[in-house]
C-alpha cells in the first residue's frame, strides 16, 4: 500500500509513524499512514489519496491542542508544515501549515499590527483559525477576511472560499470544527498598517510571554488549557465575583473543587494553573482521559457546571 501511495500521488508517505513527537503533550500511539505536506497542492493530493483509498484522514498542525489515543490512528495522518506568505496591500495570505507565532512576527516585520495578543499561542495558522484561538477576549477570527477550504467528499476534494461571516467564528468555535470535511488550506487576513515601532510590538509579545511563564506550567508537556472557560449566565449569579470578560475561568472551578495537584498515572493537574493537565514524564492518553472525567464529575457535582473540553480527542 505504501509504495502504491507514493507512486500514485508523488508524496513521501510513511507507515506506522509515532505521533507523540508531533504533539505538545508528547502522548499518542502511531499513525497507520503518515505524510507531511508543505503547500496547498500537496495537501489536496494527500486528501485525494485518502478519498481514493478509503482511508480515514486526520490533520495535525502544531499538535498543541490534541490528545492522541494510546492506540494511535487507524488511517492517514497529514502533518502540515509550511512557510508561504503573500502580501497584497492590507491583505496577507498564508498557508495553513505556517507556524502561528512566526506568522505573527512576520506581520510585525512587514509593518502590520493587530495579532500581537496571540503572538505566544503555539500551533499553526490552520489550527488557530479552526479553533478561533485567542486570549483577552480576542480571537484570530476577528482578523480573517476569507479562508480557502478544501472540502472532502466521497469521491473528490474541491476548493471553496468562505468569507469571514461564513466561517461562523465564536468563542473557540468556527464552521471548521462543525464540518469535519472542511480542511483549512490557506487564510487571508486583513490587518491595518501599524503606527507603532516594531520594537514596541515585540516588547508587548515578550511581556505577555513572561506573564505566561509565571502562570503556566511551561516546563512540562501539555496541550494548554484542557477546558473552555465558562460563559457567565444568570444561573451563575452566586459566582459573579469570579467573572472576567463575560466568562469564568474553568481553572477557577477546578481549583475550588480542591483538585490542583491531583495525579492519575503520569498525568497531573498542574499546581500552578488548574486548567492545565501536564505530562509528568510517562503519562498515557488513558491517564489524561481519566483525569478529565474526574474533573468534569467533581465540578458538576460541586458547582452544577458542565465543563467542556478545549483539547481535541483523536483516535478514541
Ligand atoms: C502551552 C500552551 C498554551 C496555549 N495557549 C493558548 C491560548 O492562549 N489561546 C488559545 O486559544 N489556545 C492556546 N493553546 C492551544 C493551542 O495552541 C491552540 O488551540 C492552537 O491554535 C492549535 O493549533 P495547532 O496547529 O497546534 O492545532 P492541532 O493541535 O494540530 O490540531 C487541533 C485541531 O485542529 C485541527 N486542524 C489543524 N489544522 C487544521 C487545518 N488546516 N484544517 C482543519 N483542521 C485543522 C486538527 O485536526 C485538530 O482537530 C495553548 C496550547 C499550549 C500547549
């Protein structure tokens, strides 16, 4: 099968590739088939290979929001890596596999502003747009003009362009999360030219990084926040003092439930940031899943709040 794939599509397919190294959690079994692509044309070929050979496919960008099962993925994993950026006036077009923090630096070096708030969010452009990654009440979707999407159906892979409204961006949500056959191929951002110096913009990002280092357990592998923050509603008036930007931090509920430091196998709720589950060295996906179930149960029982995972499960 591998030889046939290589011959038919001209890409470097591999078999039985461990996925732990492509996730920031450093957890996960192997992919049955694996290929790395660096541009939209090769991404389309890889998806077509999955369609023609009836393989389930899964896209990995920076692997910074993923929990891959210990059994791995019985299908084709397509890893996106790339460098393409094109500037046209206030519009910047970028391949989905570009590294997000490097892309933010690129926009600054090219004289634009707007994305500084997200300059320390790990991952790729495609991952950021799919999850409308963000911080401080802002999301990267706010700056999207349009997205070039590869739509995968039973027989073929076709290109479609969605404008910002059609992307349905909401808090950590987009149409790409709902339509699993939509793959983000390229994104056009609209950004204003900056009136500030590059040094000032970079300082802002560096200071935010320092703040993250103080709050987040960055010396251990993790997938960032395990749960979405909770949208504040009238049913939560008793927790009003915990609210900021219209939300209550999921970590606040976890901490108040007394779960900081709780460990199952090698997976531990961080002592520094209760919404981070860290891999202390030998965590399995099963350890993480058990810890997540425990958190959801305790928070539901104590506060009547249903936490929702931010981390994406794959291969379960
Ligand atoms: C230390 C740390 C800090 C973090 N801080 C933040 C933060 O402040 N704010 C925030 O929002 N997030 C944060 N995250 C989470 C994570 O960085 C973001 O969710 C990031 O945008 C995920 O991008 P990725 O490329 O790594 O996606 P991956 O983890 O590779 O994939 C995540 C999901 O997106 C899908 N996907 C990836 N690329 C594409 C594509 N091109 N088309 C369609 N689907 C695709 C995958 O199939 C998967 O379902 C943090 C993570 C870590 C580890």
